[in-house]
């Protein structure tokens, strides 16, 4: 006979209501959901409840164990058993949306960072690292920038190089310097979202110029120049974000010819050149007076190293660029710039980049294996571009992937005009663990293979 002094949350056990331990666990779960039991409430000791119910102690023990399995209860030793706080899911989204370098293969990054900072502090007055400085970087920082850019554009006068707090800040400042409100900026139909955002915020109009499998079409660039009289052209010619296209040298020369002939200014944003396998020379080598060249460390070393080098040959334009930077970013953080300089000078940057390149290629191979028949990469770089089957729309797939805990970037995020591609960009570097990356790519492949509900 059950005792009439049962807890308020526990109804009498039904003779034919199934196993008694499950009836007790179900009653506990219902009480927690309804608020009859609150986190921190103490439950009766198991022996007491068994006596009240006139059942075996084993049955109550099984009921409490089942409730723990459901994360309803927690034991506090001799103090007894209590209703647990709600379990919070702290699992992060598997992020295939952010283009960041993967953890470098074979490189102890923590040791590299500690050693680099120690060397900076040993060789530099710490007060100088924590105060305002002239924009554009110190002489040592500019010399390091010239050294970094040399494999791409050849030997440089270090005074032509400016050190900026990241490529995005440099791009926004260049838009301020080289264009006016209402001006047109030409770019490819799928383009870097940072350009689109900066142009919109600054009141410039972005117009897309058609591209083929080799990048922007020179004849169409010239036609767009005649039609729109643009103030600027934006190009990302190596491992293009998002399409992964690398322009061949002939296409680069042809675009540089158009720039010279039409006196067009081009911003060549080239964050991935050092990650590519034998890339052609930058456009800036073919039309140095027309083209501003940007190379950032954030995409080939680590995102936290917010340092970009800008090659701008005209002294007056360099001064105007520094003035524009001071209006919103002032300067690159001296400590960060000094660390970048230290790493470039002592070879750590090269070792780190080689590790990133090796890891990126391993991940590209993984993507080719797991996205067989859909892979849209080229074997280098940090991302792949996947054209979708007709039964999926990019925004719809991104939403479906998000519901499964995977973040990807739909083509709409890159669209500089109407009628863009039906595709997604899948970034391979932001998930640090290869096993997690493999699992996320497998889930994405399975999602691609089935039709939307």
C-alpha cells in the first residue's frame, strides 16, 4: 500500500503503467518541465521513497539513475540528490564559413608566438610598443614589408610600402583616397564581401564585370569603363575569393594593358599568392603605376596578426592613404607590427606559412575525397566553391546546413550584381581539428545528396 505522504510531484504508481522505475523517472521529468520541481530542489532519500511507495530500494535506485541519465538529477554526496540545472549545449557550430588559415602542420605555434614576443620585448623599448606612432609603420616594419612582398613583385624601395591594420582597413582607406561618393567601382560578379560592405558604407556603387574561367574579361572591362567611367577596379586574381580561380599570366597582362590604356586604377587584393602553387606574377608587376597591391598576413599566417602591406608608388597618394587611415584606424598596433617584423626577419613567418600551406593542401585533398563530384577547388588555398544541384538554392542549403550545426557561405554573400551563381563557399581552415572537419564535410556531402524536404 502506498503511503499517503508522497511528494507532490509523484502520483500514485499505476498497476499497469509499465515498469515502476520508469513511472518514477517520467513523473520527475514531467515535474521539472512543469516547474513543480525547480533546479536545486532536494529529493527524498531513496530508502525513504522506497518505504513510502512500498517498493524495493532497487526500483527507486533505477529510477534515480534513469533521471540522471536524462540530466534531471545530480548527486551531491552525503547531502543527497537534487534537481539539476538545465543542461546547456555549449557545442559550437562547425564553422565552414570563415576563411582563416588552418593550424599549421608541423609547427608549434604556441612556442613560435612566445619566442617571437620575447624577442620583440628584448629588442624594443616596451614604452614604444604601447604608445601612438606615426602611421605606415616604422622603418624596420616597412623594410620587413618590402622583404615580404619581394617574392611577389620583386625588390622594392621600403618607403613605397605602408603597414596597415589589416587588408580591410587598407581597402576602405583606398576607397576614400581613390574615389568620391557616388563613384563606380568595378569588380567581378562574385567578389569579396568586405569590398561590397565598404563600398556600401562609403556611398560608392559596385558594378559587376562579367568573368569567365580565367577571371574578369578584358574586353568587357574596357566596355564597362566606357559605360560607367569607374574610379576604381577591384581584383583578387590568385585563388579568388570565392571562386578559387587563379588568373593565368596572359589574362593578367591583358587586364594591365586595359588599365594603362584607359588610365584605370586597380586595387589588387592578393592575400593567397604565397599559398598558391607557382602563381603568375601579380598584375602590379605589369602596370606598377596603375595598380595598388595589398598583401595581408591574416590569410596566410594567422587571423590575429592584423597586419597588411600596401605597395603604393606615388608619394602623394601614400600621404593621402595615411590620412584616410588616421580618420578611422590611426595605425597598425605597434606590438602586432613588431611581431610581424620579427617573424619575417627571423624566418618564423616563412616556417609558419609553409605549415599553413601543407595543412591547407591536406584539407583540400580531404574535401576532394569527401565531396567527390562536387568539389570546386583547385588544390591550394583555404576554401572550395561548390556549384549546387538544381534542387538546392544556395540560401536554402545554407539554412539547412545551419539546422545541422554547419555554417557555410551562400553565393548571395558575394554577389556584386544580379543573377549570381547558385553555389556555396566552404572554408577549410576555421575548424582546427581534422576529425571534426572530416565529419562536417561528410555531413555536408550527405545533405547535398538529398533533396530538400
